[in-house]
C-alpha cells in the first residue's frame, strides 16, 4: 500500500457483537441467517439487473469502526503492548493486521497443506492463537488484511500464475515486486483459502488489498505472457470480489476492499482493473485510500492537498457519495483510510508535518460528510498521541 501512495503522489501510475467477544445466541442465529442470505444472493456471480440483490451485513451489531493499521511484525512483537494501550485509552476500537503481507508471505504459522502448497509462512506472528485471545481481551474488532494480486512469493514460486516477460522470466515492477494474474482462478482460491482460515481463527472482517492489476498495466498488457479471457480487467477484478464474498458468507465475516481514493473521482480505471462502483456493490465495506498526500496540485480546488487535509478529505467524500449513492441498497459502509504520516517526499513547501491538528482535521471532514468510520495508516505503526478520535 505504501508504494501505491508514493507512486501516485509522484505522478506515477493510476488499497457478531460490538467487540471481539463471542456473540450471544441471538447474535449467532442472526449472523447465520444473514450469512445464508448473502450466500443465496450471490449463488450466481452474474447479477440480474431486473431483480437486484439486497446487501445484508453479516456483522449487523458492530459499532462504527475506528481503527489502525498494524504490521505482522508489530502484532507479533513488543510494539503491540503500546498499540493496545492506545486503543484502551481512546475511541479507537479496531486493528487491521497483516495476515498476508505486501511481499506475499503468510505471516503466521499454518499447517494447512492447501496454503503451504502455494504460499510461504514467515511467522512474524509466532502465536496466532495468543494474539487472538489478546485482541478479544482488549475488545478489539479484528480485521485481517490480505494483499491479493501483489505477491512476489507466489509469482516466484509459480511463474505460470504471474505475468512473464518474452523470455519466460517473471515480470516485476521498478521496485522488484511481482504480481499474480487476476484472471487465474487458482490465485483466487488460494487467497480465499487464507481468508477462510483467518475467519476461523476469529477475525471478523477480511480486508483485501491490491485487488487490481499492476500500475500502468495497460502499457504492457499486450507484451507480457499470461492467461486471460475475453472479460475486461475491471469485470474480472469485480468478479473476484463477488466470488470471495460468496465463499466467505457461511463464516459470517464482513468483506472489505482497499481502493485508490481518486477512483471515486474519475471514470473506471480499466488499466489496473478497478471500477469503484462495481467493487463497492460486492463488498460490505469499501476503504478508499484518501490520504491528502495522494492528490496532486488542483485536486478539490487546493494548490497543495497534503497541506489542506480538511478540504481534501471533504472533497474526496463528496465524490465518493456521488459515485456510490446510485447503487442504492448495494451501497457499502464507507470506511476510508486517512493519513497519520508525513509525506516529506512531496518536497519542500508541498507537504505538512502531520500531527494532532492534521489528523483531527481529516476526522472532522469525515464527520461533516456523514462518514463515521475510518482507518489510520502509518507504515511504521507510530500514531500521533493526544488525538481526539470522536
């Protein structure tokens, strides 16, 4: 995700119950019924426009989520104590934890032969059961982040599932990252298998990130070797999301997707296969990455969006509502990623040092636009102290 932020900022390319406690019988029954209905409404991946489905939240009693990003290294290490204290002392109530990270590593020990066949555990989180118990004790709503199509581990291990150069070698971007092919259904099932195991561990929501083709793919789509169909890239990505939600429905977990924030402000990004509306119609939660540092000069009428967090967030949410309101009953929960880091790479005079004021300005803009949920991103998990998160 962080590279996506930097690339866009530099103009390159186009992410039960009211706590983590066990639900009571009434909630369990409600969740089971909701899951069954979700599965039924998605039994066919092609939606009948004359009889549109009604979206049912599998976690209907969940409070408004206000969360933070947590790397697997932090989740399995000493920093977790500090992060839990932050949630204990504030209105924050959720953690988005890397379960399959940006390199493609499964971040906890698994004995699942289906996962071991294609994936590789790195075991940053040595005691996943202990972690889940700890989250439950602190009433943390646990969200599992799974990076899907950016997967250097799987690309290297199975080149036929990736994009290959003319000589057969695995294509990688300028940062050395490998991507796997969204047209490949085995890739779908592998990531969904991780999600299913994660849900059974106790995570209440699965957040898929990098649900797209590589940046600038349209420039190399005809040069690389890979299996594809006649379906468009955006339809392929949207169908993956729909299929994932159908497969996960029996487990009663929410499905969310990270997406570029600017996708709400422009037509579908067919180059990378991200259609904001199509993806949103097939998830319970959409998390546009609306970091002010994403946006370049002129967005939302400001010269330097990073230095104007309130106006930038307000403008991005206006576009998000405008894009999603026509979806009616299929409109998901809007839970944006907001910025708690300093984008010094923007250059002198074009960025602000982010702290209490800048974070609170973003939250105030969300509230003014009737968006009650958000996630804070800081790649190093060092969050600003003293922020009022209401």
